[in-house]
C-alpha cells in the first residue's frame, strides 16, 4: 500500500538557475515562483507531487495532512564540501591554511585511525547538520578507509544521501597520515565496490589537494575515477595564495593550479572543486568547457583568511556552482549562516547575491554541482522527500524585520542573514520527519502571502 502524507505551507520553486539568469541580465527573482498555498505530497519516501495546496488536497483526499501554516517548505539544504572528521576542531584560532592543517587538522584526523572514534564523530556530525536543515552532504573522509565506512553507515541509519571518499595524500603530511599511490587506489576501489550506489551512498574519488599528492598518486586517482563512471571526484583548488605558490614549486611544468588536475584526468563532469578563489581566465575557461563544478565555502574563506570568491565572474562563464560549510575550516554547521557569509563576501567582491541566488546555491545549485539534481535539492516529483520547513520569524530580531517585508524574498532574507537552527520547524529525510519544533510565533508576525 502506498504511504502518503500531504504537507501544506508556502513554498518556492525555481524555474531556472537564477545566477545564469542574472548573468544574462534578467532579474534573478524571475527564476523562481512563490506558492503562498503550496502542497508537497510525500509518497513512499519520495516527493509524489508538488503544487497548489487545494489541488493536491482534492486529488489525495485520503492523505493525512500536516499544515505548517506560514512555514516555508523547501528542499533540504545540500552542503557540497565538508570534512566531517574536522567536527572536533571547528573554530580553532589564528592560523592560515598550511599552518591550520599542520597544527589543528592533521592531529585530529589521526584520531580516525580508531574506527570507534570515527563512528562516534560520524553520528555526531550528521545529527548536527540535520538539526540545521542539511539533508545531504559531500564529505571528505580522512586517510583511513574506516572513516568513510563510518560516515556511510551513519548516513544509512538516518536515511540520508551522502557523498564521501577516502582522502588520499602521500606526501607533505606526517608519516602517520599518509598513504601510497597503490594503497590509495586499493582502499578507494574497495570502498567504491562496497558503497557506491548502495542505498543513497555516492563515492567521490578524493585526492586532498595537489600539494599532498605526488604526480604518481594523482595519476592513479585519474585512472580510478575513469574506471568508475558515476563516481565523483572532489578536491581543493586555489584556496590561498601561499598554496598556489607551493603548487607552482611542486608542479613547475603546469600552466596553473587547475592544469595539475587536468593533466591527470581530474577535470570534467563530476569533478567538484572546493574554494576556487584565485583563478586565472584560463582556469575559468577550462572549468566551464570541461563541465567541472565549483563549490563556494564562504565562512571558511573568511575564517582561514583565504580571499573573496567571485561568484558573478564564474556565473558569467556558465560554471555550475554550489555552496558549502567546509566544516571545520568553515566556522558553522548551518547553511543559513553560510548563506549569510556568501552574501557578505559577494558584497566585498562587488556584486551582492540576491536571496534567490543564495537559496539556489544551497539547494539546487549544490545538488547540480554533485550531479544529484534528480535526487535532491528540489521538490520535483521523483526526488527524495528530503524536506525542511523554515519558520521565517524564529527570533524576535528576525520577526520584527520580516514584518516589513513586501514579498517572499524580503521575508526570507532576514532568516538567511540572522537565522540558525532555531529557524528549522521541521526536517524530513527520505519521507520520515526527523525533528519538529512547535510554531513559536503564529501568524501575526512576518510576511504571510495569504
Ligand atoms: N586544503 C587541503 N586540505 C584542506 C582542508 O582540510 N580544509 C581546507 N579548508 N582546505 C584544505
Ligand atoms: Zn575542504
């Protein structure tokens, strides 16, 4: 028997990519449709239908209804670049990238040699992100294969779609945290066979970044990725100027940083590059031509002092982009906090992102960057029922500002800029409600388009 539930509230639907629209001179908000009385039908863990509340209620009279009133029903957030194993060292003070890796990150990642520690942190991490409305993440593991097993198992227990890969690194890191080209290949291949495509798991071939992989290791990573169609490839690109200079020393023949990855077959559809801040025109052209995607990690870029991501420049080049926390270089588990940071950085870079663009980056854009747009990131029928409901009046400060809103974007923007986990009224994963908060502020406050 089909199990159905009908959720009612307001909602938003993208008709196209608002960043692409803006790059063509169209208003980004025209790329989305606001439904003030929306219905989302959950059917056996998937989205069965999405549309006007009255239409769906008439079509499915037997479906139990949960009415969220003025709550904003959205797809769960997709966090396209994280290091779950850095949960324990988030908010570590005062270092730039290379010192931050050596002093804080590598010692913490060493602890994941203990599978019991990995299991504890994997569960803790996924519960933290779920409380913040993130229902899909793409995570790096540590160099230890068991760290990836722990995350996939924790995701399976929660019904979550997760992308993960064993971090491969065979040089410029302590002996106790390095592998070899052969062991990196063997461990990754074993994990692909065990996990890729099982339930909601996707494997990503994961060389950490050019400085910690020898040319031999990047070569086997390229071969492994080519041998396993449907897997992703994730790595870091052009995050800090010191890192770029280091790559130039290590790979003197490369035309630029991206050329290192290009040389070893690590660009193309399914290649996901974190950060991508200090890019040359040639790198941008190749990212675009090859169909690679880029993930913006704004809290991290501010926290580690990396620089200003140029969203408008990359959008003009037609590059697929997503948003991410980059936990624990990033300073938050919340995609709302991350949207606020993306807005701040876009202001500093000269082109403020519209709330429609911010929402796109955190949902459909992030899903596209992971080639998962048919599964997550939208409320389109056939997608997984990974759904959140936002309370747009979750604190007095937000409510008093939202009250003045003239449209849905004005109502949503204060939550983007000032909201946190208190804004999550409900979080659904694979059609099961994982948590719900009571509606703290009923209809009176805030924008309600009804
Ligand atoms: N570059 C290589 N490894 C890392 C990492 O763990 N975090 C960040 N932010 N950048 C990196
Ligand atoms: Zn990272």
